[in-house]
C-alpha cells in the first residue's frame, strides 16, 4: 500500500495548485517533519507531499513510499537483492520511520507509520 508520495520541485506552489485543480486535493501549510512539504490526503487516505529540495545536490523527483510493518526487515531484504541503501531507517517526528533504497538507478521509499 502506498503511504506517501513525495514530489520534490523548485515550483512547490505551482505543483500544489496543479494537483489541486486536476485531482481536487487540498494542500495544507508546510510541515517541518516532512521537509517543509505541503501535504494533501487523497480520498483513500494516502498522503501526497510537495516540497522544495533540501540540499543543493537534490534534484526534482517523484518518490513513492510503500508502507511496511517492519522497516528494518524491509531494508535488509532490499540490501539482499543488491539495492543500495541511500538513507537508512530514520525516525521522522511523529510521522513514522522512513528509508530510501536505490536499485537500477531508481529510488524507492519505505515507510513504517
């Protein structure tokens, strides 16, 4: 199940406006726990966050975080398939714990709510 879709862009407000108009989403104020992302919840409960890059080297990307029950086990399983762990499990305020792995040039997110 998708827990969170993260959109990193220099044009945060423009993308929020487009997603609101096209998909009927309502974005709130920025959330510090999510990298100052503006977040909307879809009718089925998934979260979509739009934020600016957090570092100069961060490029625009759409990254999907899949909900997992045990993030440590999911990261271990990803490593066993040859994936590179870009960010190990990291507690994110009250929102849960996330990790990112890279395989075949693609980034994948894991989230334990």
